[in-house]
C-alpha cells in the first residue's frame, strides 16, 4: 500500500518489475516496432523494441557480464534506466535542455560504464550497491576519469551520476550513495584542459587524389555499367530458380551429359565457383536444364570438385554487354559467378554518389526508401523542376517531453538531387522491392538473402567501400587505365563519415557553385551570407570556407594558366578587361604550388582585378574587380557572383574558344527549339541569337595578346 501511494504521489517512481515483466514497457514501444521484447528474468536483454532507426544495430545487454553478487541490483537499476524519465529538476541542474530520455546508443554507453563500475566494485569486495562509499566513488573517478580528455571524463562522471539518479526512481531503491561531485562540484574530478578546441570535428576529408577517381568510377558503375550488371543479376536469378524447380528426368540427364562430357573429355576449363565446403568447385547452378540432384550426382561420380579446381573457367551468360569504357566494351561477357560481386559494388557505388553529392549523413541515406525521389511533373512552360528527395533525419530529434525519438522525423526541407544522384537512386530501386529501404540488409545480402534487420550498417558499408576500392584498382589495371587507380588516403580508411567532410569541389568550381553547394548540403544560409555558415563542418585545422578558398584559388590559377596557354597558341582575346587578364595570367608563375593552404589562397584571392574566374555558362572569363563588377558582390568580396553575371560588365574577357563555344551552344538551343511548343521555342531561339551576337562581337574586336599588352 505504501509503495502504491508513493507511486501515485510521484509519477516518476516506477513499480518493481516481476520476473515475467517485459524489459521495455509498452508505453515506449512505437506502433510499427516488431522487435521481440525480452523478459526481466532473462540474462540477455534486447533493446530492439526501442530501435526504430533502420540504420541502427540491435543492441543487447548481457547481464552475465555483471558480477553475480551485484547482478540483481544492477538489473533493477538498468530496468529503470530503460523505462524511467529523469526528473526535470535533475535535467535543469545539468543544463541538458529537456533531455528526459536518451536514445538507445546513449543508453548503451551508460550501461557499459555501469557494468565496468560494478565489476570494479566487485574487485573491491563490495557485494551491495548501498555499500559503495564516497571513497569508492573518488577512487573510481581518479582511476577512470584520468588519462582521457576532459570531455570524455565529464561524460563518465555524468553516466555514474545517472546510476544514482535512476536508482531514486525505483519503488525499492538499491540505496546507491550520491556521488561526491554532485555536492562538491565536478571540476575537481576532471583532468586539466589540454588546449584542444572544444567540439572540433577531427574527421579528415578524403584526399582530392582519392575522391576524384573514386567518384569517377562510382558514377561510371552507376551510369555506364549498371544496365549490364542488373541484366546479368536478373538472368542469374532466373537460372538459379530454374535449377531449383527442374525435376529429375531422362531428358535432363541427357542435356547435362551433352554439356559437361565434352568439356571434361577435351580438357577445357569448367565453369567454377568457390564453395565454403569444397573450395573451388563446379558452379552447380550455372548448369541448367536438369535437376540439382543430377548435377550433384555427376559431380560426385566424376570427381568434378577436384577437376574444376584444376581447370577453373568462367561462366558466361547470354546477356548482351552494352557498357563501354574508353570506347570499348568493358566486358567480353557477363559472368555468372562475378555477377553477385558486381551487384554489391554497384550498390556501394550508388551509396557513394548519393552521400557525396547530397551531403546526407550516413544514417539519413540508409533510411531512404524506394520511391523517395519521384520524377517531378513538368512546369507549365515545359521546363522540368528539380528532383527532390524526401528523407528522415535522426540527430537530436526529440518529442515535446524531451524523449528521444528513435524513428526520427521527415526533413522539413527535402534534399535537391542532381542527375547522378537520381540515377543512383534508380539503380537501387532496381535492386530492392517497391517501398523497401534502398539499402535493405536483406536485399543487399546478395547471395544468402538472409532476413537481417533494417538497413546495411555503417561498418558494413565502410567495409564495402574498401572492397570497392580494391575492385576499382584491379579493374583500372585490367583495363589499361593505371592513372585511374584510387591511391591510398594519407589519413587511412575511407569511412562514409569522411564523405560529408569532403568539399564538393566539382560543385564549388562551377558558376554559382556556392549556391549549388548550399542547395546540395541543405544549408541555404551559405548562399545568403557565406561567412555566417562558417560553423558548417568546422574544424580548427581546416574550416569549410578555408577549403572553399583553396578550391577557388586553385580554379582561378587554372583559369589563368589556360588563358596564358591559349594566347600563346595564337588565340585572340577581347573585352574591356583584356589587358588586366593578360597581366593576371602572366603573374601566375610566382604563385604556382603555393595555393594549398587557406591562408595562401586567401592572400592570392585578395589581388583585386588580377584574379581570373572562368564562367563557361556565360562564355567568358571574369577578371574580377569589385568596383567595376555588375554582379553586385558583397563588400570585401574576392570572387564574383558568377550566377549573377551581367552583360556589359567591365570585367569581361573572351577568347576565340569562348566564341566558338557560344556558337555551338546557340546551335544546340536551335535544335531544341524545333522540338518544343512554339512559345518556349521562340524563347530558346532568342537566347541562341544572343549568344551568336556575343560571338560576332568578339570576332570583330578580338586582338592577339601581344598587341593588347
């Protein structure tokens, strides 16, 4: 009766569980969660009922890792941790900002520390949690909160405090004493500051020499080879199903012998596979037209396990090869045994394309489902709007009461998908059924098709990226393209988290690149006020805008080098800034090799009037000078607003190449105008005439560089 009254008076107090009580109370299990719930009396507890994020692993608590003398009490406190809510007063005192219940990952970290503490207490001869004294707390803190960073030590002490706080929420507390730092202040129990930047993200971006070929091959797999790989995968599954469904008949045996015996007797290679049991052996499912039993019988009688290992050969399928590399077919034929490997690499390549060209977090990409990026409907004028990706995000998602929401929530602003991303999603939609997770663990377990939970986990995808790199390097060598190999990254393995920290230079260098980058990464404030977004991906050693300055400076240096080479080859130049452009191009040698640090890049870009920016969409070079720029640059800007390039600007420069490109673009617009409705066609023709007029103006005014100088 007393317990019931206390629970009624204090809603934060939880009743004592029974042996057959569920580990997770119903109130915390979402409607769509189907993971089995453990019982309180069991020694292995699953946290699956709290896990709704398809990219998360199902964590388990092994109570056998807790000393037997303390196990019943620790079990009770753990159950309260899983089902209880910290008091608002406790939350406010620690500045946790409404964090009344954490997610599974935070619970796991807490539990790991509690288990370590329980084992330490056992070694000290403590058999009840109530016997833990102030001296025990202090000794444990001195041993385990030293030798690590101040931030990690703070986390350890807070986890230990939580053990005391959650014990207070049980109808029958274990009597854990209040840790001394709760009364004395926590600073004296923490190691000294080391001078490290607080909150610095130390994740290194991928080296440019790595991301270049990795992205090239990933897009090549998705756009050039996916048709062949998916067709081969469909044929392989058809062959596999046919073998499983074919019954034993005399006709089947005759067909089997007519296929295999000539190969055996002639000494020709046999279609081989690698079996876990037999090693290299005959590819059973490749041999169709007969039953599986008949194949197994002839393999055993003829010793084909040994023979196939001695004479392993390919397993060509009747699938046309359409993909090309350097103008030639990338495969002589699609191989039955290689196909599952290619499907796995194709899915990994699609993941790289999606992650790198959107800036999604790994867990967001792994929660995408088939149908997340529908084809948009044409606008009334016939133009096509952008593809949008609807996705969920999970970081810091909490409900009104401060409870962590494992299922996340849909992003308020969808991701904008450029064409390579759309193509990657379409490829994945061919691998998984409609409505399924694009990275479903079950459907990406290509060979075994085991029923795994949710999406591929981050560690699995990280391993698959490394496997893809190995395949790329083998393929580059086999195709005679050694320059397209992916080198080793100076900072180690190519984890998926590093993709988001890698500047999308191919976007940043385009006109309006900063806007495009902002759209791709879901941060429009980057376009509105570049420097206010300095916190994005910030790192003490290498901030986002520092990287952007380096890439911008390198792009400008390349533009200057191209202009210098073009004029040296006899191309003429025109435009009000032609003289400045020639001077800027001539001054480049002193800067070569010196633009790889943000500081040097920023200094290079400050040379107002002498830095050259290529703008291929406007068919010109901008010799950027703030005072004469018509693109309305910000005060102190060191680069033009290339997306707002204006006709008649005093910074414009054109070469013969720009004039030719303008005419070719005009021809393409005329060709397109002939295939669209008349109003849109007329507008395209007017635009084409505009570009031809620019080219004509160049031809009439252009001069050799030596005459201008």
